[in-house]
């Protein structure tokens, strides 16, 4: 399906990014991934394949993103697929969220997407496919998630404006919006709205959240990867500036 194509996945060392990099590679693409932790990059390379281009890069740094593009151009020449996936998620209650927490979330989820695309735009081939990772949260209001939701709404907006800006080169920009996906980030620090919550209590919270999803469970990273593969491939050739929501029906039912 993707034989001869090149792909870049930011934040490709775990969760959705890793699952997507593995799937793109399985379908014939040459894949580059980014991450900040060398040990995670090494493990991801082993999981994907020895020919993967693993780049240590901090997506919050414009200089690092420019170097990322230089490195990709050196090894791949140009890009056919970009999955701007790197991001963070944690609760941001109105009453207690600090300015540092706000800045870190917005820099990682919004600024990094804009400047990632700015960095790689010169090496995108005509007809390339760009996929941005947003979230179901851009469509609903969830207490304690204001900044995260706003960051994902900005990413959703980027898909429309980037599509219009890159239309002359036939570059398609679309969005995948995952629901609650069982990834390390979902189980990471900062997900609970109750400070001091035990692991068992948090597992109970996730079980309760899963019951609210019409399909009855959390999603798997591989299910989001399959949606990204579709958007990356010619099968989605008539989609432009669109959003593909993969959330088990949570936001739509």
C-alpha cells in the first residue's frame, strides 16, 4: 500500500505514535520517528525495524524541529506522509492550573504542530498526506480539561487552514481525533482530577469511563493507527481538511 513512500511520525516511541509507525512500516513505508528519550527511541527502533530513522528531538524547540527536517531530508530526500502526533495530556482545572502547566501543554500540543509543519513543508512531495492528531475533546466540554480541549480544537483548525494553504501542491491535511485510548499517556501522571488518588481508584475511574463509551471499552492504539494509515494512503484521496473521529461513539452518540 505504501511501498516506496516515506513517513515521519513525531512522538513515535510509544502509544499511538509507535503503533502507527509500526503499521506504516509494515505496509512498506520508510519511517522516521522522533522522541526525546534515547532509551525509548532504541526500544521503538527494535519494535519497528532496524531500518527506521530514530531522531532525538524536542518538538517544543523550533531549532530542534528544523534540525529534524534536515536529518529527514538527508536520509529520505523528501516526505510523502507526516503524522504530527507528539503531545501531552493532563487535567487543567480552572481554579488551580499554573501558568507553567498551561504553557507546557500549549507549547507541546499546538506550537509544536505548527512549527513541525513549517519545518517539513519544504520537503513535502506534491500530493503528500499530512495527518494531525487532535482528540474527541475538541467537540465536547469536559470539566477540568479546558486547556487540553482548546489545544486540540486549535489542531483541528490547523487542518482546515493548512489544507487551504497547501492546496496548490495537492498536499492533503486531515485530522484523526482519538477518544479514550489505552496508552501510557492515559495512565500517566496528571490524568486524575483527584490529587492523591490511588492506582486502584484510578483504575476504577477508567472502568467507569469505559462504561460511558457506547462501544463499551477503551480504544487501542492500533485502532487509531489503522485510521492514520487510511488517511495516509490513496484510499482517502478525496478527503481534505476533514476530521476522522475514532472514539467508540462517545462524542457522537
